[in-house]
C-alpha cells in the first residue's frame, strides 16, 4: 500500500474516532465496557481533538514526495499504533476493557504493518 493511500485511510479512521470521542463519548466507553463518568468523558473529548489533529496531519502530508517527511510520519504512525495495539491487548487481558477493544487492536495492527512496511521498503519503492 502506498503512503498516499495509507495516509488517507489513517485520516478517515482518525476523523471517525475524533467524531466518536467528541460527540458520542458515552457510546465509545460503553463499547469497551467502561462505565462513562465525567472524568472519562473529559479525557475522551480531549483525545477526540488529538485524533482531529492526526486526521489533519495525514490529510496534509498524503501527497508528499519528501522521503524525510514520509519516513518521519511513518515512524510516528508505526510507533503510535504499536503502542495502542499493545495497550489495548494489555487492558483486555487485565479485564479493564471489553472484547470490542479487539476491533481497535486489529485496525491498529493493520496500520502498524502498513506503515512498518513503508519504513522497511527500499527507498523509492513505496
């Protein structure tokens, strides 16, 4: 998958997550079997704004030809998704999140491998 395509997929996913956290935080928490409370909803809204920033970043860099920029964004995306997937599995195994978190983990793993593949591909082939 090309950097352009992966950036668009990531931008769309981040926009969907941002919308969910900003406008349906209770639903987002309930799908992971976490009891919604004021503190969790506040953190969720703040995370929603971070996801908006990620969506905008991916949208703006999608057509870049700068190898340095592509490498930097791909490194960030691979690392962030590796950490998110690992944390999701940890929280699921500790029974602090329900099985719906595994959907997030699967998508994060997909993005991890996509951006990781771009980082490992020979220069100019991705």
